[in-house]
C-alpha cells in the first residue's frame, strides 16, 4: 500500500534530491511540498530538472493537511526544524535532515550549535539515523535524525574499527574532502562558481566543524570511553561527493578484515580489495559507499578511505532508506540507481 | 519474459551508460560484454562505478555465444562496427551506436567518412534510430543505426518545423555546444582536463562535422528538396550535455505551436513555455529532451533551443528506447530516471 | 613620472583585476581604494590573492582626498556610477567600468536601462572606450566609458567588416559564450558552483541583453544606417573568457583580409590564419584578443570568431590600456602578461 | 647583459610555463626550444596561447648550437634527462626539471625510480633546487635539480619545524591535494576531463609516491637522523595548485613562530596570521607560497598548511628563480606576477 509523504523545505538541494529518489519509488506518493519563501510556486520553476514530474505546488507548512500524511521529511535549515517538528501531529512519523536532533545530550547541542535546544523532549526521543548501525531503533522510531554528511562518511570508515578495538583510539586523523552541494543552496560568496572552481582549501579550522559533535558522541558511545578524533574538512571544486582519508594506527589486515566483516551483506556498503582506494567519481548520484584500507610503508599505520555522495547516501538517500525501514518497505526501494559516470 | 543482451565495446562511455540503464530495466539481462583490448578484465576494473553489479567479465567478440542473445548493442568505434555486424547471426537483432549505418546512401557515407562502406547490403537495411520519428520501422527492424548525438539534438529542434513548413529552409544556423563525453574515452590532448576545463572553442570548422551528413539526409527527406543547414559545434568544459541554439526565420508562435503539437504525448520530449530556454543542467543523466522557442526582437526571427544528455538520449538511452520497441517492452522501461541536479 | 590612481568599487572582480594589472605597471601608484560595505577592511581580507601587495585599506568614497589623484577607475555597479562621478572634481580624469556612460543618447540609455540618466551632461562628454577605434578621443577625454565585455567581443569581430562593407548588414547573428565572472561577485543562485558547473544555457533571451544597445549604437554609426544584429549570449561553466561566434554573409577571403588589415600592428589583436578558430583557453588572464574567420561549406557564408578574457581585455585591461593613453604612458604598460595555460 | 636560454622539452606544460615567465624577464632571451616529436613545429601550433611571442621554432636537441647558450632548462621526462644532460657542454649551466637529479644517493635513486642512475657523476654534483634553503649552493652550481612539486609543498610546511625541533619527528602526516597539471601533458585515461572533473581520489597509495624519496632525504638531513613521514597525495579536479595539510604534534605557537621567523624577508613565502589556512585559489599562476598554522582542539596538535602553484613555484617558477641566482639577476625577475583570481 502506498504511503503519503510530505517534504518540508523542498526548495533546497536535499529536498530536490528526495523528490528525485521518491519519483522512482513504487510505494511512496508525494502529497505535499513546502517552501516558505517560494510558496505558491511550482517545483518546475524552482527546480526545472523536475518539470516532467507530476508534483504538488509549493505551499507554506501551515497549509498542509497532515491528516493524510504518513511520513514527513523535514529538510529545513538547522534550528528551524526543532520548532516546526514540535508542532507536527504525533501520528506523523518524521525524518529530520537538519542538525537539530543529531546530538542526544542537550549540553552537547548547546556546545556545538551555540544555543539551547528548543525541543529537548523531542531530542531525547530522536534516533540517530545512520541506517546500518541503528536499524531496529529506526524501524520503530517516530523521529529519526539524519546524520551529518561528513559525519556519516567518517563513521563508515571508523565505527567497525572502534567497535572491534583494532585501532589506537587516541591517534585518529580524518582529513576530509567535501564537494560544495553539502553547503546547500545558500548565497555565500565562497560558494560562487568564480570563487570555488579551480581551487580548494580547508574550512572548519581547528576542530570547530559541528560534525565533530557527532563523531564525539558516536565514537565515545561505541568505545565506552571518550574518543576525540582530529577532523579537518576541505572544500573541493565538485558538486557531489565526500572522500574521507582517515589516518589510523592499526594493522591493515585487521582493519580490512574488520571492515569487510562489518559490511558483509550490506546492500550499499562495498569494501574494496585491500590496498585499493575509492573515488567520489564512482559513487556519484547513488546511495553507495565505497570503503578501502591501504597500508602505509611503516608497519602499523593504515589509511582508511570512505567515499559517498553527500546528497544521496550522506543525506536524502539515507533518509529514504530510513523511511523504507520505518514504513516496512524494501530498504533498497527507490535507491538502486547506478552511479553516474562520467 | 526477459531478453538476453550483449554489449560489444563495453569499455567505452556508451557501453558503460548502457550497463547503467539496463541495470534498472526489469526485463533485460546482460549476458555478454566485449572489449577487445580489455578482454579478460572485469567491468569493475574498467568502470569501478559498476563494481556492485553482477556482470559478466569482458571477453573478445569471438568468445560470445550469440545463440542465446536476443539483441546486441554494438558500441564499437566507427568503421569497426560494419565488419563486426556483418558477421553476426541474422537472428540477432542489432542496435549500432557507431556512425556506420546512419547514412543510407553509400555515396554519402563515402563523402563524409572518407572510404567506401564495407557492408552496403546492411546499410540499405538499417533503420535510422531517431525514435520518435521512426517508431514502426524501428519496431520491425533487424538493424537500427543510433543517430549522432549532435545530429539528434539538432533534429529535435528542427524536424517538426521543416515538416510543417513554418521556417525558411535556406537560412538555418545551428550553433551547438557539446560536452566532452561525446568524444568518447579516447586519449587525445584536447580532451585532457588541463586542456579543456576553464575554456571553450569551436571545432568541426567550416561545415566539416560528420553529423552534417545526417542533417542533410534527414532534413532533405522531410522537406522533399535539398536542405543544407549551417552547423557549428563548440566544445565546452562539461562532461554531459548538448545544447543546440538554432537560428531560424519564422514566427515564434508558429514555431512553438508546431513543436508543442509534434511532441504532445511524447514521454521524453518536453516543450517549454514560449519564451523560455532550456539548460543542459536540467536533463543530465536522463533520457529527457527540453525544447524551447524564443522570439528575437526582430519579427520573423526565432531561436529554437534543444538540450539533452549526449550519453543518454543522445546515444545509449536512445538505443535502449529503441531496444524496448524492438523487443516489445514498455518504451520507457529503464529510462525513467530523474535528471541529476546539482 | 608616476601617476596616482584611485579605484572606486575595489571589492568586485574588475576592481581586483585592476589591482592585479596595476601592480605590474611601472608608472602607476594605487593611492586609494574604496568599497562602501567593506570600508575599513584590508584588500588582503577581501581578496587574499593580493595579500602580498602593499595596498591602501578600503575606505568610503567620501574619505578619499582626490586632490592627489590623477585618474580614477570607477568599478561601481551600474546606476551607482553616474551619481558618484558627477561629484568628482573636474580635474580628476575618470574611466568608468560600469554601463552608465556607454550609450550616448539619453533615450537609448532609458530604453535599455529602464530609467532616465541622472547625469546627462556627463553622458554627452563621455568617450566610448573601445581602445583601438577611439584612440585620439580617449587620449583627450576626461571621462571614458568602458565597454560591455560582450559588446567588446562582438565589435572586435564585426567593426572592420561593417566599415568595409564586406558583409550583409541585415543578416548578422552573434552567438556568444560567456564565462561567469562577467556577472561579477554578486550573490545569485544561478552563479553558485553547484548551479553552474557541469552545464550551460542561454540567457538574455529574445534580444533583451543590454549590450545590444552598444551594438546598435556603434554598428549604426559605422554603417551610417540602422543596423540591428541578432545577439544571443550563453553562460558556460568557466570563470574567464568570452567567445563570440558570428554568422555573417560575405566571402571568407574578404572577411579575413579586412580583419587582418584592420588589426595589423595592433599590440593586442591577433588575427589567426584563415580557417582557424580561437579558444578562450589561449587568451585567459591576458589583454589579448584572438580573431578568426572560417568559411562555411556554402559559399558566401562565413563564421567570424573573437575570443578574449572578459575581466582583462573585456574590462579592466581595456581600462588600463585607456588610462595609458590618457596619461601618456606606453599603451602596453602593465598589460604584457602572457595568457595562463593550462 | 642578457643571457641566452635554451629550453629542452618545450612542448610540455613546464616548458610552456618557462616561456610564459621568461617572456616577462628583462634579461633573458630564449635562443632555442627543443621537442623531439614535435620538432619542426612552431610553438604557436603546440601552445596557441604563446602565438603572439617571437619564439624560435621547435628543433631536435642535436640541432641546437650550445655555443651561445648560457643556461639550459631541461624539461624532459624523467630518465631521459640524465642521458641528455650528460652530453651537454660543461660550460652550459643546467637546471633540470625532471626527477633525475633530486636524490643524491644512487641507492635511493634506484629504490624510488626502479633502475640504476645513468649519470652517477652528475648526480653527485647536482644541487637540490629548493631555492630558499640552498641559495649559495644554487648560485654556484653548474647543475641544479628542480624539486618535485609535491615535495616542495611539503617541505615549505615542514623544513623550518624539523630544523627547530618544535614537532615530533615520528608522527608527521602529509595529506596533499594536487591539481592535474602536475601529471603533465601525458595521455592517460584518468587525466581526461570526463574522468577527472566532478570527483577526486587518492593516488600514490601506501607510501609509494616517489616524492617520498625527497622527503626522506631532506628531512633526515635536517634532523640529523632518519625521518620518515606519512604522505598521501590526492588528485582533485583543478588544473593548478597543491595544498598540503600537514598533521603534526607540536604547539601551534611554536610552529607559527618558527615558520614566521624562517620566512621573514623571503620574497615569495608568506605566513598567514595564526589560525588562518591558505587556499590554492590565491596563489594560482604566481610564484607565491602561502603557509598557515592552525591549532587543533586538542592541545599539542597542529595542522600546518602550504599552498602553491605546481607549475610556477612548484616547478618552472622555482627553476627561473634558481636561474636568476645562477646568472646574477634579481631573484624576483620575471616572477612578480600577481595570482590570477578568479
């Protein structure tokens, strides 16, 4: 039986990506799309690549009748989400793509986002949405918090290794290269084509990137002790893709065995043969993650790589995968597209 | 009932694109993949973005048992195709993506390709593969010739207009902007990233581009008289996409009405509202064509635009659409993916 | 003797480009830089690529002492310029890079820019800044109007041909491909990397691009009759460069001879051998224009190409060349850098 | 007095970059250009962006009369250089841009390059060309070995720190992001625009990149003990630029002080304020290096960044700077161009 879906904040990239994916889903129907400033417009005018689809026009959230909605994707800006979700009927299940419910501890939220959480009750209830590691909780959840896209990439490289105890927890460096769509459709000077193309640079300097909050929360939980990684993201001139190069201390054999074991049978996680490294080219537009482990020339040092598409597996694809779990559909429904190359 | 498919020349971009599309087709099975120089390798090693698919290894053409093959896509280089196809069993249906069978007249072939055709009998039998205009012939054909990707784009802008007699046949200028994947995976200096990115230029200067042979053949056939357009392609720094800006003499209203009428009900052809122009951004990775018509400030002059993805609608998507017709499947099967943006 | 220079609007791309060029000029000294919203900041903070230069901080225009300024470059937004320049001391010579003084006729200005001109007296006095065609007037001018970058490119292809009467004046089509820096550092959605890279499209549809006003003014003046060209610009994913493909009726030999003759001895204009076409790759970062003429297969039809860098020869380089004329320096001073390739 | 220059291997990117730079040098004259496979061609045909320069045609090396040559830049492929240079007259001074003379120890050369050195006598004599650290040796040298471009970038970040003893020598990770022109004008599949643009990946996996030989040699020499860094390069979709993100253990204050002190007064080395990170955007096309140091959130861990243009400061600019030292010119001659942005 088809389920009715609403997407709040449909005029951003993650909203459009949800529409792209759901268009190929046999059991989901898009019943409502909201976008406050663009309310009244058609999706075709906001995203001409969707012009051939039969979609509801953009409305304001207040105009949506949530009575017929089974599940609501909330692709609103950070901080806006918590207020909106607090007002949604309790029988609507919610997947939030913002950062608002990723951190369980209100103190952590305040530390990383600079103000108190406006809906601490909901925060308690939210399930962290990294599908492969929270399946039963997600399936049963009313509110799922989509992960940060950088945070997802780093965790795919590291979670199994931390859980298995095969790496030194005090010497982990995540050097991450992110494409620009992760910054959203926002009008910032450094996101202009003329500013970004043909060059690259680090950002989120000095351990200030908010996804560190997720790393701290999740890695410490797994390890049963405080784990603080070093994390330095870089912005590269491409639209989709995240590549994490993770420098760890541990034997490449143990690392590779652990990753291969952890992801065996996973539909979207693929561990490359030992010694091979992934490329963002080969996952673009898909829900696939490529993971690799390569030995350094010095024994005991290994580089773990993870590559994914930030808009798909890093955000909207993850959200749809979680929706499938929550609604009882095949987890892969709508998500089996092959990467687009070249 | 599923049909078995072979792809000859699977190590090029159109071969990989066929695999991408067929992977999402419910009724087609890839039974064999050939690539002469890369025979013995896996597709994963040649195209790592396909690594998660269960595909046969690359073999030499001679190793394929065509007994079980229903339809063969031939994605070989120009001139190689004709020799290979001449040797295929007659009960295997063939879609050739090369230029070898696009021109019906052997003299035309020799004029544009510089040598006599090696399989003139087959040439006579081949059906020109521009789906929307040759549906019954394609459905019944044994051999279909995929069109040139530039030639397809120009024809989507012009065929209905020439047929309806709403434009001046002696004053047609096609200024075309093509992305680089149309040149294939060939190792040429001007296709290097360092040479192509950040700049652009005309090529195929002075009416020498071979797709002119297709324009001449088709437009003259439609008009019932000789029609020679002016055609100047340009290479732009992008991977997928063709945009044709076609300068014609004719009223924009008549032009728009004619295009809208001609493409009404077509699953992949979308005519924009009058006065709007398409972008290659909005068709990338899809089988969709966007067509637009815009009036110049001077009465009687109109610019017609057509945009498509050269690897999909311009080549492998067109081929799959034709295969669906030939094998009796829904014409849209495997082709309903939404464009990838951003 | 060195001259003191002020640059108003130094926080935009043409302002930064002026700084880049003047840094290599032996006789010019940058004495003042203004940027209203960024007043108080250093140029290093606004343009880190200029951090090694010894430059004055950004100030508000009112803070500049024009007493010591010999020449002022005005790189302000359109419509802002006219008010500012009207207030400058009469003994400061001015080169305006905005559109405010390009059209001599106030009615033309109002037609293309949508409101009456605020300084019609100055408008009368302004000299059109296409260096090669207005040398004596520029040398003597108090106020020079920098041309539109697209307008400059089209004129380099066409002015000598119209003057010589070797082409049909009623059938001229300019299909132009422009890189994105021509749109300035403005925060618009379609200028974002995620929106622009990997695709391209027409803009300024239907004969509405304002540079048409310049074409009309200049071509009609040269021809001694009204000339209205068809002009369709396109935005391509690159940062610098304009390529005009101009479709004309006229013999390629006459066209090429005329261009070669007109530009003989010009330091920055290079006419390619007949049958060759230029590329924006080969003029990037320089003040050079490459012009080419190619015969179509149909006699009497020729494509003329012109390629330049919009920020250099199309704007700031042109301005500096004019400043050299006005101040009595070698016209090439500060402008002899070789194009950057790759 | 002007000096006569020869460039061997002028048809590659470093050769063309040398021409670009020398064109702006007041005291150098290009007397000969060689390119074996393209001998007989003009530089304009091989590099149209140089078409306006008055340059000698390309010849074979044997055709060059070295009698009048003061200094020869050798931009030949690795392994070719050693044989060619061994044949040059002893009174011609030589700057080799290949890898052939970078490693002093023949055993190291064989280890990293896979075969014995063909000119071990010359190898002994060669001076390592990292200008700022070998000025007197370079000024006096007959043969200077240009450094690897990645090796130069990493050394600018690390040499002063190793010399000063302010970081832990056993825990250095260099994560490097390189643009594609460093790979030269070679026809390789992964360098095609369609393969490289829009994505990125690691290469030189597992401590196999040859520039590690330079790191080992130089860092061990400075430290007076064996130092082995971890080095992982990545290829990003841009044409020019290298960014090294170097993870070290040491106080950011000591690191920044050391770098600032070491590079004080250097014409091309600029240390950013503490806590700021450089971008390749801001050094493109110039001989400038931007260096930065940023504290991690965990005390005692610092990220050092260095950014430069691989073709300029990483290769041809470095070579010209060395030539200036060798010939007694101002070290900055021909090298004062401002970075090109955007």
